C-alpha cells in the first residue's frame, strides 16, 4: 500500500486501526513506513488461549512478576532489539505519543529488577491491537500473553488482533481469519461503549490460570 505520511500522528494511527490497517517499516534504518491490510488476519481468541499444564504450572510457580504500563519504552526497545526489525524511529515516536494519550499499553515481565519480556499494543473500542513482543527468559512472552488475555477478558475486550500468525502464536491458540471476517469483527468491537484496560488491576497468577481455564479448552 502507499507510503505513510512523514509523521505518524496519533490521529493518523487511530484512524488506521479503526480502518483495519497498520504501519510497518522495511527496517530500522528506513525513514518511511507503509500500510498493511493482510488478506488473512491473525487473531488470538480471548476464549481460545491454549494453556498447557506445563505453562499453567510455570505461571503459578514463577518468580517473575507481571506489570501493566510500567515501562512502555523498555518494552518497545526490547521488541526492536533484534537483528531485523520493522520498528523504526517514526514508529517508535508514534507509539510513544499514543502511550502518552492512553491508547497504547504494555505488559512487562520482570525477573527481579530486570525487564525480561513483554508485549505492547494499541487499544480502541473493545479491541486490542498487538504490535510486538519479546522474551529474554524462557516462557516470559507466554506469561505476558496469558496475563494479557485474561486481563482483556476481565476488562470487557472482544478482539485481540495479532496482525499475523507465527508458530509461537499458533501454539497458544492464534488463528487466521479472512480479511472480510476480520473487518466484521473489528466493526463489532468498535461499536458501543469502549473497554478500559486500566479499569482494574492485572489478575494474579492464580487468577490468570483460573480465568483461562474457565474460558478455554486446555491441552
């Protein structure tokens, strides 16, 4: 699709998400971005997270802790810290502005004082648009996603858009839906009263496992 404008303003970004498209850069050094509207869209059903027994044990017993919106910059930096990344300066700045306005959020996973995993995305209506995630400890990104899925369900969200499906997301219950079906799901999630990701505290590990077990099929 055509290149984005020189600046990704909050207004442009929010209009794009409401229209079902999102920006990416070819690589970190590129100054421009382009818009994506995949033929098949990745979603993570909030009632279909695959919680294995081993992951449930890990969540219950881990010494790692999970927070919300404690280090948004650190999470985006962690997601961009890889050999190739689509997070360039324009994207970084655009999402920082969305965070400051309360539209972008992060889940952080900590091992002591070290940030070891996380995920960030954008909220609009009753939809969460996942942008990227990272992990520096085994299962850190899985713990972040499980906590996020449980929290979104408790807060009244209906759609978790992952943009694309990877093997990692597929193992956790992620699926692809055709573009037209995604747009119908998006329209429904944007209609009516918006959910608020900050309306309640994150669930504790026991509540995460209990919530997902009650709403999903366990492996």
